[in-house]
C-alpha cells in the first residue's frame, strides 16, 4: 500500500510563471465540424489559456524561481536540491534539472533530478523531495512542475502553459506531509503521444494527420480517450482522498481547502459531489489557465489562495490524477508561506 509520511519539512514559498500571451477559446477557429466554442467553455470551464510556443517549461520555471528566491531572500548557494517534474523537458537528454541548475546559478553541489509525470506529478515530486529532505541531508530545495505543450493553441483548447516552483525547507519538528499513491498502467494509452519514444520511433508516418473523435492529430501529439479518463478521475480522486484520511486517522472533511488537478469543470464538479463537500472549499484556476498538467495544483494555490496562505495556517488536501494512469493525494498544513505574485513571461521573440 503506497502510504507515506515524512516530517521535519515545511513549505516555505510558492511561485508560478505563465506566458504573457493569452488565447481565448471564444476566438480560436473551429477545430472540427462539431466544435462549438461557447459550448466547449461551458462544459470544460476553460475560457482562456496562456500559450507561447517560443517558451519552454524550463523558461517559465526559471522565471518563477528567480522571483521566489528574491521574495524569500534565499541565497542561491543555499539551495542544495532541485526536482523538475514535466512531460515537456528541454531535451530527450540531458535532464532539464541539470540545465536549470546552471541557468539559476545554483551551487554545483546541488542535487538535481527530472521526474517525467503529468497530472499527478506535483504530488509525486513533492513526496520525492520531502523524503530526501526529511533527515536533514538537504536543507533548502526547489520543486519545479509544469508543462508547455507544442501546437496547443489551435489543436486543443483545453491545455495551457505554466511552470511552478515550490520552495521546501528542513525544519525540525515540522508536521510534514502525508501521502497516498496509486497506479494503473493498464490504462497507459488513455492519454498518450504514440510516437517519438523508444517503443515507436519517429518515422514519416508520425507526421500524417488522422481524425480521432472529430479532432485532427498526428502521432507526435497528445491524444486522449476522454470518457475513459473522465470515469477514471471521478472514481479515483475521491477514493484516494478518503483512503489517505482513513489510513492516517483524520477526517478528510476538516481540511480548509481541497486543491484538485484542474482537469475540466465537469470532472471536478463530479468529484466534489462524490466527496459531499461545499464547492467553495475547492479553488479553481482552469477558467483563466486551462489544464496545466503537473502545474495545476500549485498554480491554483498561487493564484486563488495567496492571501490565505500568506497570513495564516491552512490545512490542505491536494489530489492529482491522470496520465499513466497515475494518481496521488497529499495532506499538509502550511503556515504563512511566501507566495510570489504571478510572473507573466514575455515571448523571447519580443525582445529581438
């Protein structure tokens, strides 16, 4: 059973970076004959997204990290751990975390690692980094999570770009974090990019477009079995939250806020109903940012709960679920966290 608990680590700060450029889903061309923009916005809860194909996930994370480090007053030489969670790394190799270490000017003694996960990635990354820190081996560390998918603006109005940073600090007797995780690899093809890896290499056929469920894709773009993913999400997320609470002996209904992966409005509404909790305890940022994969939980915290997190202790339950199929829930309490203002990153072409 994948239940984990780690103490002696506190959340010190959070930040998020998004492209300056906005894309409104009411303005984009019709994607298919049966696509209606207004109906899409009503069904998914996504009005606009931040997209810029000249920015990478690491660009957004670096911009957010620079702001957060300044706001925290941390010396970069003190940061001795960095975990980067993304499905859109800079290169196939090397690890993007190594590149970010150099771009930020962190110490060459810094631990740096990539984790390739999507919607559950922030929770998985959080557990990995907290575990490394809980014995005091790493004292200050950064968890970066996000995605910047190519060809998103016209091909799929659901997904947006974002990069987030969560600063963690070793502190003796800090209450820490509790986790529950699960995996169902039998559903690996529910959300998939078929070609481009070692299983199916890139060939000329990879670029040929095909119509699936009324939408046009090639084999190098993300495709999704929508109903399979919907059924998976509405069953798995509430079950995971309840299992987490039952295992660690607390009432899941007593959290101040529940931060879900921002999949789409209908899915999250169904999860809320299954948990029988008030909707106002579930902050959401998908209306303005869309589905930002592993960035969605911290992006929601930064944009929707900044004052609460800055000014008082807040008891939170976070749950990520999606590609893999993979899911994870975390329970933790923050106490006056430094929350940086949202960083809007201009296109690198605008300075040329």
